[in-house]
C-alpha cells in the first residue's frame, strides 16, 4: 500500500489530526496535505513516516 494510504488508515484508526501526525513524524504539519497534493517523499522521509506509523498513537493528556 502506498505511504499516503497507510497514513490515512492510521489517522482514521487513531483519530489523530493530520497536522499532529506530520509534526510527530517529520516536524512538518503540512506533510499529509502535501502528500495529498502529490508530494513524492524520498527514502529518508518515508523511513521517518514508517517509524511514526509503527509507534502507538499518543493518548490524550488529561484535562485537554
């Protein structure tokens, strides 16, 4: 499956906002939007995205 499809599934399953995913994965809140618009990530960026996909989603902090 393409990397964007895997990200989209992760976002649906975790309820994480796309901007938060981008910040956590590669410090770029526009990552998902850029990928949706056709950005082609290189191997290093893909590795960082894959690492985020492998991590469990952070739990919401109490009181937020």
